[in-house]
């Protein structure tokens, strides 16, 4: 059924607030299957619900809309900092034909990349790895899991981004418990532990970003020079009803460049990487724009964090054209101040806290932009290095 | 209690630290307030002093210190 809520605040809300509300609605109510419309004073969602539950959905939408729009109060609908028009139009319909021929859906937000898709992914990552190494980065490999008891609580991540997090659990290592689960799996086709089984939290989450484990690895360090690290990571973000191949996957590939140092050095390195990333847009003839942006904070916690981020312009986002007015945030350039170095006690030789910055390239989103611009045929993807 | 004292009291209530701070110090850089305190600070300033905080006040740093906030609410330096 379609559930509609009228809200006058939507008529005057700026574009970032409407886009943010659409994202926030994915975490409003488990009955919501998709967001149909946000704007013109109206919110419409498709939901699987009876009339009684529909009222609960409406109440949730009203509450989320109120908080979400309020969180954008101090986020201006500002002009892009950089724009580029491609030599030809992007066509979003190319994504569907590429998905049909080269991707296999394995579950919500989970896709196998076959043949040319896997090659394109490797080629794009190789390009950004080369970019980072040319800027002086040292290559790292990091785990795809992050302990829940270290950095996360100290920086408030689970409060501000808990909606995206996937936690790990495992069976308690007790023979009788394990034998009961084995028996249920064999005889009753149990596919996951239930209340009848003994489980415990694994003490980690599936990594939603690459950089956290870099700060954890550097905890307690005294760094004499700016440190620049690059790593490709498998990252995991639950997206509610908004999963989409290449654009919003539960598991996706992100290469990051992580910088730790004095504020001036950080800004210089971030700018160098930003300029080099814009050069990649030229190489691939991709259209897009660079904007001041904010993180996808959980809606009830978002007000202060979003205002502070927008106020300081600490997050810049490169949005690449997909055609038909659609775009995808394919790279972000972030300054964190002492947000991570304080809790992780990372200091310079004089004992003062250093600062951090990171750049993230969403590899599948770059794939989407290349395919939308060039089409699904691999022969058209010129400009990329071999993987 | 004068307005400057009232501003200091609001900030002390919001702060997670008991460290002293000067009127000219940047409250966020100094760690007296965290980014998560920002909207609560805005709400309290708007309620208490009947002002409307705008985006330009953020960008111009008019919430960054006791002195800046005092100027925002109309106290002469």
C-alpha cells in the first residue's frame, strides 16, 4: 500500500534537506519497502502494512520528517565548488543493462561482479591506488572488522551512525550449546541462532569505513612527520529499504587515503589528492560537481553534528553524473580536527594532538558513473589502467 | 547575574569537562564544548536571549567563544 503524509515544512525545505529526509525515511519503520516521493509538501512511501500498522508508519514519518528537516537548519543549499560537464550525456539506463549482464544478486545489497565488472572494479581501484601512492601514501591492508570496545564508543560513532552498522555474533563455545545448534541445523534446517541457542556478541562490527582501523593502529603514537596511508577495504553499511546495485550496497569497496599530521599539512595533502581526483574525472570524461556535504548521521542525533560539519565545511563530496538528473557521491574529502586523535592519543613530537583527514573513493559508484557515461560495453571504457 | 555570566553558566552546564575557560577561547577547539552540544547551545541561547541564530552566525564564528556569543546577543565588549 502507498502511505502518504502531508507536511508543509517540505515546501520550503532546501534540496539537501529533501535528499537527507529521503535517506532518513529508510530507517523510519520496518514496514517501509521504498520511498516513492519526498517534496511538494508530500511524503509517500510504499509499505507492507495493515491499516493499524499504517498509522504507526505515518506517526514515524511525521517524527522523522520533523527531526530530519530540523537537522538541516544550518546547512545552506550552497553553490558547487567545482563543476564539470562531460563531452557526452550519461544515461542511467546503461546501469540496468550492465547489472543484467555482469552482476548477480546474492541477497539484499550483495552482488557478485562477474567478468568485465570485476575487471572494471580492479581498474578503477588501481587508478586511485596509483593516485594515492603518487601523493606519497604508504600501502596498508586492514581487517574488515572493527572492535566495538576501542575507538567506536570514544568518538560516539554508534550513536551517530548506528542505523548503518552490522554487528557480529557467534555461538558460545560450549559443547552442549554447539551440539544443540548443530542438531537443529541438520534436522530442522536452522539457518541462524535463535533464543533456543546460546550466542554472544563477537565484540566487533563489520567495518563501515576504512580509516577507523588506521587510527586504532596508530593509537598512542608520537609522529614526527605527516603520515599518509592508503588501503582498499570491504565496507559494510545497512541501508534499510534503499539497497541498489553499485550505488548503495551492504558490502562495497572503498579505497581511502588517510592523513595524520599538523592541520596545515593535512589541508595541503587533502587539496593535492582532491585536485588529482578531479583530474581523473577529466581522464574518464565524467561530469559532476564538488559540494559541501554532511555525513549520514542518525536522524535523532544529527542536528548538532550536521550543523557543525556544515559550519566548518569539513566534508566535501564529489557527485558524479548518472544521467536524467541523477548523481552519485563517488568521493569525499574530510577533515576531522582532533575527533580521532584525541581519543586515540595520537600526538606530534611536542606532545600536541595532531589532526586527521581522509579521502574515500567509492569504487562501485565510480563504476556506475563510468558505465552510465560510456555504456555497458567494456570496449568503451578507455582511459583506465589495466588492473 | 549579568548576561556574560549567564552565557558562561549555560556553557558550563553543557560542557562535559570541568576545565576552566577564558572568555576569548574557542570553546570547540579547546574541547569545552563538543560538536554534539551545538544545537543545544543554539536552543538555549535562542530561548534565553530571544534571538534567532542564523547560518551566517555559524560561519562567522559568532558561537565560538563567550566573547563572540556575548556580541551576538548584544552585549558591548
